[in-house]
C-alpha cells in the first residue's frame, strides 16, 4: 500500500474538500498530503502548481476550513 493509498483511506472528506476548494485532481490533492506527510510543516514544494496556490500547508488549511461548509460529505 502506497502512502497515497493510506492518505486516501484516512482522509477521504478532506481530500474532496481540497479538490473542490482549489480545483485539483485527486492525484494533485494526494500529492499535497504526501508532501505534507514527508516534509512536514513547510510552504516549500517541489510542484510548481502547488507553490502557486501557497504550498501544501496553505492548501490543507483552506481545505480544513472549507470542509465544514460542505455538510454533504458527512
């Protein structure tokens, strides 16, 4: 099982929230989670399209905030 699969199992609602808020594909949303899990709290990223959105930490923070505005996921 890859780290992306583990993230998909553990955080399905948050992944959908990140996808909706930023218009990312599932693969891009999983990249955010994997980078955050590997590198920790940082705004640096290897992916340029994620850097333009503010980095993994910002993307996850906005996904967490917006997740509560979408009760359909519960």
